[in-house]
């Protein structure tokens, strides 16, 4: 169910599974590359977008169309940076963060990424539940619970392969786009009024809240993680020309897919402005109200298409949200769990707050919760965008494919605008709460949380410059010796080897034999971590303990057949303490251990096993990178 990744690549089950290096016509090559951006684009037209677009169109008419256009331009730019990272470096954004930032920074970045995915999934849960209710009359809380069943659809699609999953999601996009094309034809909006919405203007504080919700619903942080991994499903080759071709075609892929998403969002806002704002119904901020009023277009088919498109939108977004969750967990923690477990965990994180709000505040609050989820997404954008810009601007890792200066300036301008808008929103929304009497502990906690967020944002912004300054300022503490003093190479007579029963065991044993040869004795160590072993220790006699002992004995037998003296011992409970204890007890004069040891969540998050063992021992420790 859960294991440490042995192969550190994004979406390893489909990594490089689509070969783009085969010769063929230009159109054939284009078709092979197309796909990742369409999976990303569904996040740009999910039910959260519907809520913010409907609220913006019904309350402010066409005046927020420019926000949609601006956020779409930002999305195209940032998604191309994300794709560039994946194509050039072969790393997704989570992996790149893990490799650059220290653990105490990566842990909050991972938590924020998971919160963003949960917020996105919350919008999808509510949107699908509302769509089901509109078509069937099922109570909203039942519809929310019913959405958990889409886990089985995801499992089925994953078994069909990446191209079929892409085809299915593109089909759902076609349903959404076709439905709104029909709605717009019926609504017949004024072209002049629509064009007036492209002039930047914000009509009051409420418009700012909706505008930032639109930005959060359009430029979503989890999509940056997703795109950097999806492009790696294509096998593109390592030659500069092949990489350059992949970058060009992926730019075209992103531009087409995201502009289609923009047209869908614009259609929703224009529909709301035409049908509701222009008829004086400026208080239509809920999806259900919009559904009930759509018969004003003169046909009962309009609301039905609206509901079907809503369900298709939510379903397509939830599939890509699950992939993003897998990428984030594997990238930051190097931890993989079964897809259905991951899906259920993510879905439960969305279902629980949705059910709680519906039961406590009523179904009328569902749309407010949708808009809030999108604002929450927007607030977290800086924590994904800033590292991404740093990575694609780094010449030491990107080489000739580093982004050009004008793209860098434009990228930082986007990041600055987004961070400024979000800080402005947070301050405006927090001001009434902080000014209200009472609740001092909560106010202190909110203030500390805000300061922590600013500190984290500042650190990831300045980290490359801090690291460069540290490297330049390191003094030469000791002079270089003119020659080496007389020395005798050490010899090791009793070498301990910590094994994790993976495909790396052979490598560890080979390194150990290389240090001691046939003159040394070898002590093979493995720590049992079954539930029984944790409780009973040496008294444990469960199946895993017996099989582990058999495997150690078999290893010892094979070493003896090669002329090497060998013995084995099992440890129990805590890995690091047990390895150190056994090494000391058996008086080994050297330890050979793998760089990540046996699997375990604590080790994955904190990386403590090797260091904890090393600090407990006073003998040489050979750490073999696996």
C-alpha cells in the first residue's frame, strides 16, 4: 500500500511511455506531443471557475472579463515555465524543490501544496454534487458523499494507459465547451458590451475579492506541479534539437488548450452578465440559481446542458487533481501509496468540510464555499511560482535552455502582481476580524501564521542569492599542505552491512566486499518492523520475522559460497537505534549502509536514519547512494 520510491522519476508507471522520437509527418509528431496541456486545462474550467465566473458576471456584468484575459495570459506563461522544467531537467516542481530547499522549508511547501489540492478537490466535489442534484433532485449532502465513487473510474482509466486517459478527459472538455457554445448562441450577447469588459476596472471591494477568486481559479498552484510531470510522459530524447522541438510544440499545445479554457470561462461570465446582470438580477451568485433562471433563454434544454457540463467539468478536474496529488507526494516525500488510497484520502479531505458546511449552515452556503476555495488557491500561488521561476532561470541546471531576460522580467512581474493582490486581499479580509473585540488567542495565532507565511515566502524568494553569497564568502581556514604525511591505509576485519531487502542489497554487499575482501568477516543486519516485532521485539515469531531471518541466512550462505565468512542478526523496532546497538555489540569496525535505508514515513520526511546511526558510532560508516 505504501512504499519508498526506488526510481525517482515523475509518474514512473507512465514516464517516457509515449515515444516522440519516431520519424513521421509534422502533423503526426504534433499529435503525439499534444495531450498534457489539455489535462492541465481542465483545472482552468472546473466548478470553482464556474462559481467565480457566475458571481463576477451577475454582480459586475462584463467588467471582469479583463481579469479572465490577464489570468489566462499568466497561465500560459507559467504553465510553459513548468513544462520547460520537466522537459529540460526531467524533474517535476516538487522534486526540484526537494533537491534545492532544506527539509524545514520543504515540509511547509508540501503541506501548502496538499492544501491547494484539497481546496481544488473541494470545488470539484461541490460542483459535481450540485450538478447531480440539478439533474436528479438528490439532496446535496448525498451527492457530495456519492462523489467518492469516482475513485473506481480513475483506477479503470489508469489501467487503459495515458493516451486513453487523455482522450477521455478531452472528451469531457468537448462536452463542457459544446454546452456553453450552445448557451451563448441562445443568449446573443452584445459584442460592444463584451468588448467593454476588456478595459481594466474594479468596481469596489467586492470586485477585488471576486477578481482574486477568478485568478485563483485560473492560475492554480497544483497545475504547475502537474504540468512539469505530465510532459515527462513523452520520450523526447536528450539532444539539444530534440529538446528545442519539444519546447516549441509544448508551447503550442499549452496556448491552444489554455485559450480554449479561457473561452469556456469567458462564456460562463458572459452568459451570467447577459442573462442576469443585464436583466437586473445582480444577486445571482449561486450555480443553482443560475440553473433555475436559464429557462429565460427560451428552452428547457439550456439548464440540462448546464448541469451536464457541470458534472463533466468536475469529473475531469478530479482525475487530474489526483495525478497532481500523486506527483506532490512522490516528489516531496519520495513516497508512493496505491492510487485508490490516495484518491480516497484526497476526496475525504474535501468531503468532510463540504458535508460539515452543508449540515451546519445549509445548502445555500455551498457556492460561498466554492468561491472561498478558489481564493484559498490564489493565496498559495506565490509558494509555487517563485521557486519555479528560480529553477528555469538557473543556468547551472538549465544550460542553454534558461529562460530569456525579457521572459524572466515578465515572470517576476506576474509573481509580483499575484503576491501583491493576495496580500491586499488577506489584509482587507483580516482587518474586521482583528478589529473586533475579544478572541485574543485566535488573533495572535492568525498573526503568527501570517508572519510565518511571509517569512517562508521571503526565504524561497531570496534562497538562491543567499546560497550564492554563502558559497562566495566561505574563507580558506587552513593552508594547503605541501605534501602528504606518511600514512598507512586502514584494513577492516569485521564489516557490518545494513540491508533493506530491496534490489539494492547486492550493491551494498558488493561495496562491503570491496572494503574487506576475503580476509574480513561480514555481519548482515536487518531490522524487522512488523506490528508484532514492534510490540514483542526479540520474542516476535510472526511470518515477516521468520521470512526475514530466512532471507538473511540465505545471504550469508551465498557469501560463504564465495569464500567470505558471514553471519547474520535481526534487529527489532527502531531502525537507527537497533543498527547502532548491533554494530557496537558485535564490535564491527566498519558499517556499510544505504542512503535511504528501510522504508518508513519518518525517515522519508526527516531523513534521519543514516545520520542518526552515524552519530551513534565511532567507526567509519560507508554510505552507499542507492
